[in-house]
C-alpha cells in the first residue's frame, strides 16, 4: 500500500476518532459545537471559556490560550518586536511555489489544512493563506457537511495553535493578509468578541490609512456582516472617512460598490450624492454583473438614484439570458425595497420567462409571479403562459403552489380572457383535492381569493362555512385579516348571488365589526366636485356615502338620464336594495391611490376591483379619480367634468371644432 493511501487512512481514522474522543480534553473546555450569532446559517453552539484565556498577549505561547473566548479583555497590545521561533517571516513570491502551498491547494476541508500546519512550520504568509483556504473549502459544501467540518475544525488541536500563530504574527502581515485573515476567521465562525478577532480589528484601525483599494474592499466585505462592537463601530467610522477622502481616486467599480455597501444606510445624504456622481462617471465600465450589484448595493444603502437605476435596468433588460434566476429575483426584490419600477424591464422579463417557461422550475416561476405581485405589476405574458400550464395539468399544483396562484391572480385582477372559465375550474379542481386535509385559515384565504375573481365553487364554500371549520378559525391568529376576508365573502354571496346547490350565509359572529373605518374627505376632490356642481342644473351631490355598510364613496352624483326611456342594466335587477330611480343615473366618484391599480395601467387590483364590480351591481357608475388628476387647481374642474359628464365634454369639443372650421 502506498504512503499516500496510508496517510489518507490515518487522516480519516483520526477524524473519526475526533467525534468520539476529542483531542486533549483536559486542556480544552469545549462544547459539542460552537455558534456565532452573526452567522445564523452556522448552527453551532458557543465555545466555553477556559481560565487560561485570561493570559496576556505578551505572555508565552506555551500556555493554552482560548483565543475565541467571549469574556476576554481587548486592551492588550499587539506584540510586533519579535516572532515565535517556529514562525518564519517570508513574504517572497517564491514562497507560493513551496511544497506547503502545493499541499495546501490539495486540501479539501479545514481539518486537512490543520493537519498540514502540523507537518510544516507556517510562515507569516502561510498562516494567512491557511485561514483563507480553510474558509474557501467550506463555501461549496452543503449546510450539513459544513456544520460537520466546522465541528471537526474546532475540535482539532491544531486550530488553537494556528490562532495562536495568527495572533502573534498579525503585526508582520501584509495589509491584504490581515484583512483576508480577519474575513476568514469571522466566516469560519470564530466569535467576533474573541481576542484574536478584536485584535485584528484593532490592527486594521492602526493600518487603515495604508490600506489600498483591495484591502479596503476585503475589510468592507468583512465588516458588512459583523455585529456592532466598539472596535467594529470605530473601524466603520474610520473607513467612511478614508472612503470619502479617497473617493476621487477609486477606479474599480467593484471596489466602489463594496465601499457603498459598507457606508450603508447611515451615510450622510451628501456623501450618498457624491457616491452617485462617482458611480455615474464610471458607467462606461459597467459590466452586466456590475449593473446587478449596483442595484443590490443601492438597496443595501437604502439610496434611490433614478439615473443609476434606469441605466442599470436598461443594460439588464438587454441580456436576460446571461443572468441566473437568483440574481434576476434579487433585482426585483431591490426594486421593491427602493419603491422603483421600470416598465421595460418588467415587461421584458415577463415575456422572457414566458417564452422559456420549461427552463424554469415551478418554484422559480411562482417566485417570479409573487414578486411581480408585490411590485403591483401584472406580467401578462407570464400569467397567460402559466394559466395555460395550469389548465393542461392542474394536479401538478401543490397546496402551497395553489395558494400562491390564487393570491397572485386575484390580487392583480388578471382576466384569462377566452380561457377564464377553464382556468377557474382547474383551480377549483385542484382546491377540491386538498379539502380533506386543508388547514382552516388556508381554506379561508383560498375562498377569499376565488371570491375576488368572481368564482364560487360550492364544495370549498360549504366546507368553509361548516360549523366545525368556523370553530377552528375562531381562535386563529390574524383576527383583523380573518374578519376582513369573511366580510368580503359575505358581500360576494349577497351581491353576486352565485347559483349554489343550497343558500349559504356567513355568520355575523365571524365578521367582527362591519362598520367602515373613519375616513376623511379628500379636500381637493371635494372642492372640485362642488365647483363642478355649481355649473350643472338638475344634479345632486352627496359626499362620503357608505354603501352596504362596507364601501365608502367619496361623492355620489345623481343626474337625469339623457333619454328618459333609458334604463341601466343594474336598475333592472329586481329586489336590489338602493337601486337608482329609473329616470336618473348615479355616478360614484371614488378617489383612488395609484397603488390601487396595476403598475402602468388603469386596471384596478384586488379589493378595488371587487368594489367596482359590486357598485355596478348596485346600480352605480363608478368613476375612479387619482391624485395626479387633482394636482392642478386650474385643470381640476375640467378634468372632473370630462370624466363625470362626458356627453357635455364631447358636445363642447365638437362646438369648438365647428367654430374653428367656420
């Protein structure tokens, strides 16, 4: 058997034994795992503190020092005058061609690296590279494997020895080695309150003015995810001053973005504007990844720059094919955080995903649909393509998928046009298959969404309104949300009057207080309506009218019909309470915020769409007025006149044209 095989067998044997009898238990007081609160993905328990961790930095390295203890005072200085005899100072380029580095490249786990550090006496450079490679090996591991390897790493006796050497050699390290070592230790889960980490932070403060762009960028990446402490906060403040002073000289886009993320949301507005100008001056250097990271960076900073967002969005929209799902999704998340919309990118992405629907997993498509809905954007192409997929195979929808589809399609009030009934029947079929095991609150949300869509399958409705289901919902969370959904279901059953096998009613006990919340009149709209009514005879205005104890109308204008024999469709419905007189028309003027519409359209969303549908059933002619239409005082009355009295507006326009012609 070869020497290599023998070494491999021994290595795995030692690693196996480490799980049963950790090395030198009498020296190291460790728990079974460690945990750093700043890295929740690393579910590890905290390291115990040994009495020997209270020794000074200047004391001999022979003592067993727990350099990742929590209660260490960080007032010790960094000893730079001498190095331990076993640590050599060698930063020459030829060092990278030594047997140590050849072996380091072959290491596949932190424990492999630690085994290597026991075979050689690491130089200053090798200490830093060992830490960096240890972190690098864990990045491509699964979560379970990473936890296992990190556990082995903390139980390995060479890990403490390596931290001892890192602490003693920090004063002799090159600047980028200092920052790389710090970044690696933090990412490996070494406590941020430990003496070794806090010492490295203090050294970074001392050398900060000497750091080049690379070192600053590495340090910024490290500080970005570190929890607040005296040294971290001081270093962040110092970096802000350095960045501000060096900003004109920054020439690398990635470095600029890293600095911007470091400055974060707390950066002064003037500095953010300076960063914006710097970024705009470098746009000719932006690669496709740069544009994505610039959007992520602005979201991290909480800084909205329309010129930068427009430019980055345009470049992204030109090449969706070169961007993986997670980055596309993160771009849309950043849009949401920054309250930004770009119609060209959103429309283009919808069409791109629709045209490549088979390339994406069902989960990815649903995540796209969800984030589009959160952006109040209706991705017509994608929704039509996905509706066809649902119609062809509704059984493919898991319960969570079905809930997502119902929420998105009802919220965006999307009409599948000629396939509407097929689509709704497919959703009902999928929903019925889950009824026996569906949680009560999930059922309520599903029925609520179907009611918004104007679809009323009997089986889900009957199960929802069954006494046993109602009892389950009485003690559930989200009482206000539950009551609001039941109120909507009740309104739909009473006003839409769906043909059901048996009459269904919603008990008043589950609807809570049905009275509409107090809402003040919109002063601009009120002034405009009153000014308009002064010029119109035979008309009447009522303000803040509550209909069905649920729908508040800003203004109801009653006016005679142009033709007394004309009848509205709604008024012909017998038995509908509050139907208008046959000789008049009731116009419901409703002030609507822009968020009530799908982005870039006049298509009402969700609850507003249902309100319009029900007002039409009750005999009203809804007229939606936005804030933008009320902004200019001199145009307000004429705008309302054209919306409310279109026949008069047309006749006046025609007369004006005739006068010009004559």
